């Protein structure tokens, strides 16, 4: 059995699945914080993901998790037109925001080289037909 841990509040939830109506897709959310649960553990609480993930690796994991909600672009600068953004990850200098309406990410806290690598990774997630 898997258990989930919230990044924000640190609470554990065993096989907890919480429905959200965001974009008509179901998400696993923390009932306390309403934040996506991305850390998972086995039933003996052994960590499945690497404890010492770099910010780039964390960003890749989050982008992959939320890709269907933001498949129109990824940027490392703040939008200037006032699009409604939601912070989906914020820790250790890394902040990832998502615009559900226009379907794009804003990522802050990576070096230029790291962001370029993240852009390449993001592009690799696109289905072949969109290429």
C-alpha cells in the first residue's frame, strides 16, 4: 500500500485520493492544504523518490505531473497581462506557478542552463503528433 505526504503541511495519507474539479481532471490533493500530493512512500514509509532531489529534478517531476493542465508553454518570467496563476510548488528557492485558463507554467529559481534543460524536457512530453 502506498502513502502520500503533503509538501506543505507534512501530513501523511494512506491511499488517499481526493477529487478536484479543476479542469475536469481528478487530482490527488491534501485535504488540509488543497495542494497536490507528490511525495509517495511504501507502507513501511521507505521513501520511493530520492530525498536529495535537485530543484531541476523536482521541477521535472512536477511539470510531468501537471503537464496535461499546462501543455501550452513554460516560462521563467512573470506574465505581465495579469493571468490568474496558482502556485503548485514552492520550496527551497523553487517556485512553480500554473495558469489553468491559458494552460502554461511559470518556473522561478532555476539557473539559465537548468531552465533550458527543463524546456527541453517539457518539449519531450508533447505527443508525437504535436511535435
